[in-house]
């Protein structure tokens, strides 16, 4: 992914993304984030992929309530990319 000629964007780990959900902790995260990029623009859910894998599934974080769970990689969710500062 490239945004504004920056090419080192990546999916955040479960820990990084969970810190972004917590507004008190988000100021301590040393990553830059970009706006939501949803592959399903008609869907209003706030479930985001992480780079954390558990067996054959990937950890997803729900930004509505902060819950985390593993989900099949073939499901559709949003992404919130980050990069190291």
C-alpha cells in the first residue's frame, strides 16, 4: 500500500491495534495511522484485521467495544494500516 509516497505501511499487531482502541493509551503508541480502508464500503461495522495469527485464523478487534477474537482469513473486515515512526 502507498499513501503520500510512503510505502512502509503494514497491518498492526493485536497489541498495537488494541492500544489505538483505548483512547487513553493511544497517545503512547509510536505509530502513525491512516484513515480506515474498508474493502466492503456498505458495511458499517468497525472490526479491523490485525497481523496477529492464531493457527489458521487472524485476530480481529472490534472498535465498538474493544473485543478481540480470531476469525477466518476469508472473511471481510476493514483494515487500519500503521507504520513505525
